[in-house]
C-alpha cells in the first residue's frame, strides 16, 4: 500500500477519479495510541483482534470522494474528514497505528476482502442484504438521503420527479430505494414513497452525478440522490445543485467487517464497544459538530 502523506495537491475531479480506480492506497496519519489503557494493552486477545494487536496496525478502508466524510486535503495531500477522525480514534483506543486504503465501494459491500483491509470506516449503511456479507457495529452516525435537482430546473418537489431519471452512485442504498429493494433495520424509520415511474442511472460515485451536470450533461438525468452532507458540499463548491423536498430516508451508518473472516468476533466486539464509548463520552458528537457545521448527526432525528 502506497503512503499518501506527501501526494501532490488534487482537485475534486481528481479525487473522484481516484475513488473509481481499483487498488489500495495507504495513507493518513499514524495512530497515537501508546498502549496505555488501550484495548491491545488490556490483556490477551484471540482471533483477528490478536493479529492486529501483534502487527500494531489497523488497516481501514475509506473513500476519498465524499467530503466532509472523507477527502484528500488539497494543501497537505492527507486524508481528512469525519470518517477519518472516527477511524483514527478507533485505532488510538485499540492502541495501534492507522493505515488507510481506498478500494471501490462495491468491493467493500461485496465482502470477501481477502485480508486487504481489516475494517471499513467509510459511511457504510446497515441493510439486511449487506448483513449476508458484512458484520456491523452499532451505528456511529446517521445521514439523511436527500434528493437534489439542477438549480435552474424549476422542480419543486419529490413528486415532480415522477417518471424522471435520477442519478445515484453504484451499489448504494439510493439505487436500492429507487428500485424498491431497500430494507433498512426497523429502527431506521420509514422510507418515503418512490414517485411513480422514477428510474435510476448509475455512475461510479455519488459526486460523479453532480460533476456530470457541471460538465454540461444536463439532459441525462433530472435528479441526483445522495447524502445530505455530500449534496450540501457540492452546493458549497458551486455545483449547479439545489435541494428538493425532505429527506427520503435516514441511513444508519456503521463500521463494517468482512463476515467471511471466521475469527473476527473479538474485533467486531472490541470496535463496537469503542463506538459505544465514543457515543457516551461525546467524542462522536464533537467530531460531527466539527465536520457538519455544528450539527450532531450521531443520533437519529
């Protein structure tokens, strides 16, 4: 895995391209855990957790194309964002260093990672079908799934998109919602009804949809469904995008693990405990308020 701490400055379009490519890219800052009071320092461990403690490194997959969740800082060439802070805190509390890699999202949700990374802290939504390939912690935050349109489209409501084409990222819950196959945990709440005749078209990542509009492909699709923070980030960067209607559902986002790893139970439990502690001590709230303009997305509303 290639360290990225001294990569050249990259614009957002380049970040999107990087996220679409196969292969792993290591990076990020090393963990600061010293072992004092850490999970790895607390006693004997078994399975995958013991292997991580012995290696002294936690390899985490993330996605650099989703600011403010995760992105490459244009000045430093390092990963930053809410997910990066969460991943770093998990590594610190385990007592190991953090190494980041950026596989494609469909590779993450497909499972069978073949040991290329240990966990995913990449805003993966818990869905019932994904439980067949992945294990999850409790959610560490929730995001609204927000419909957007071109700023000058005149579309004023979700119902105005009946019979229209909506762009979504590949293998996302947004695609599942449009196709009528999305099954979230019961505690996630109700889903909005899909407008009659709405169809989906996919691009490799969510932000590619906004990029297509900005490049002049205004006739290809009339809507774009993504996470509200991603949509707002596009608006802030002067993409020709406007929010329309209320969120269509709320996504419970969790740390994910490869369910095919037979000796993973101890690691899943340890990280779930850490997420619980971060909820209780306010760490997750602090991270959320830092990256989401003072909003606390760590509880579902």
